[in-house]
């Protein structure tokens, strides 16, 4: 079963910078500054999932360590901001690597670092208003999706079917109707 996660991603100025660095454009993770931060098993897994040597990446802080252990290949992430789902991604590799996260996002020393990183097999930029999600079974109008949220099975299925999301692991490729 595909797990669905809602993740705020575009609210604070530093998140918008991170977005520009790793979602607006793929990251060449084979380049030295990134590759040197990867553990051998992570590099092999990324090479297998992303043979082009590039991928989009996103992440979370260490306070989400336990929940991020549940994120796996083929799961769907709704990246939100400005009262919209701004992108839909299909997870490739999820791993914990603070050094790689620092190479990706050059964190502000006064802010929390993102220790948990995940690659995206595919990423679609969209602009779906929150109202479209609120209209789905199990959601409440006015919910601004604050904080990382792993949806339960029923809500996840409602999002996938209600927004017409298919994935490469469950069909011909990531698509949003």
C-alpha cells in the first residue's frame, strides 16, 4: 500500500531557498561535494534508483527520525505552501545522513538541520488548492496542514483517488489527474 505524506515545504524563506536548490532543479549527486557525503550503500541505492546521476531531494529535521523510518520507495509526498499542494513526488530512497543534507542545503547555523533526506523518483509541480483536499473524505475545511503528516490508510487512499494520483510503482508513472 502506498503511504501518503503531507509536508509543508514553502512557508519560510529558508524553505523556499531549499526548494530552489533541490526541487526546482535536480541535484547531480555524483558530483564530489555531494558524493563525498554519501555512505557507500546510499550511493549504490541512489545510483540504482536514479541512473542519470541526478535526483530531486527533500528532507526533515531529526525530530522526525522515528516517523521517517516508515517512508519507503513508491510512497507519495504532497509538498505544500501558499495554501496549495505545490508539488507531488514519488519517494525513491529515504535515509538519514546529516552530512549529505548539509551539502544539499547549506543550513543556517541558528536553524535546525535536516538529517532525514529522501530522493524523489519523479516530481510534478502542481497548484492544487487546499480546498480540493479538504473536500476529500476525512479532511476538514480550514486545515492548513502544519507540520509533517503521515496519513492513515483511508485518508491516503482518499488523496490518491480523489486527486487522481498514480505512481510509477503502481502504474505507468507519476501522474496527477
